[in-house]
C-alpha cells in the first residue's frame, strides 16, 4: 500500500473467495475486513519500548529474517532484538507504545484453541492485576487474544501489515506447523462494526481494526482478462497465494471511512 493511501481506512469486509501459495510470483487485489478492542492493561513491562522519542516498529514472529527498519520479536529468532514468547499473555510491551507492526507468515502458526492458565504471565507482586489477567484471557480464542495484544500496544491510528497464506492454496496446508487458515473475510472479525452488523459482537474480542486486504497470485494468473480472473478467483484452488492485509487501529467502536479498492496487478515475487 502506498504511503499516501495509509491515511484512509476501509468501512466493511467484502466477501471474496481465494486460494494461496507462497513462493510464487504474485499480483495484488483487495478485500476489506475489520475488528474492535479496548486495550487491556499491561503486565510487568520487562522490555517494553515505552512511549520513546524514537519511532518503534516491531516485526512480530520475525524468525530468522527481520524486516528492514523493524525490531524483531521472536522467542527463538537469532536476529530478534526482543526474545518474547508471543504465545504468552500479556506481552511485555507498554500500552500504545508501538508506531507500526509487521507480522508475516506467523498468524497461521497461532494455536487453534482457547487461552489457558498455562499461557499467562503473572505478576508475582500484584494479585489484583493477576485476577485481571485471568478475566481478560482465560477462555478467549488464541487468535483474538493475539490480535487484542497487537491492538493494545499499537499507538492510535497505527498500521499493522499482515501476510498469511490464502485458505484455498496448497501453501496454507503444506507446512505441518500451520494451525490457522485464513480467508479474506476472516479479517472482518477484527472490526467492531462488522461484528455488530453480523450479530457477533458477543465474541470475546475487543480490538477495532479496519483493513484493506489484497492478495498475491501467480504471474500467469495476472495476465488473464480481469473478468476471467474474477470468475476463477471465486471458485478455483491456487489462484491466490497470500492475503496481504493492511490493518489500521481505530478507537473502540469508531466507524471507518470507505477506501477504494485497487485492481489486481501482477508483480514478481510473493
């Protein structure tokens, strides 16, 4: 997404079928999705980049490759600056302390279960705070807990860049450590208005992200006539490779302004 386009946000999620892969040449096409949350309070701030004067940009689950200009966050990544277990809650980062977040090919590894007591980090000196942590996280879907933590640590109007395999691609399933599978519409569950409109506001998730979701696809697919591609996109496997989501943090419950969706454009790489 171009920098001048990041000032705009999307109003609602549109349905669109898709398929994915990983190391293929790609094209980008859009879909809109969203989510809402009131930031939970933080646990003991061990290495939290707290409201610093310099810009803080985190690459969550960076593995062995940290995105340029970002601070890597990973439990095992040798190049990570912050060695944090992102599957333990709450994270050791201060509320509204992060300017920008990147998360590429990590969300699909989030456990497909609810958060349990063993997944929590407690403050040995604050029983009241520990009770809050229990109420906040235990029994919450792991994906929602992860995204609520992203929402909490991000500054107002900050952006999160997400790449995940398309749910209708071989790429989504060939890695035996993948636990989650994503469609464009999945990102709608992260937007307060979308959940409310679909009568899902009882879900235990608080974040409010508005999103613009594009996709990558094989180069040869991008050469087809748009009408032909659109029909193939709706029904066929491996037509899309990854979902490329741009999520912007909105205040809890705030509505978003619509943003125009770009047409797919074939590009090299995925």
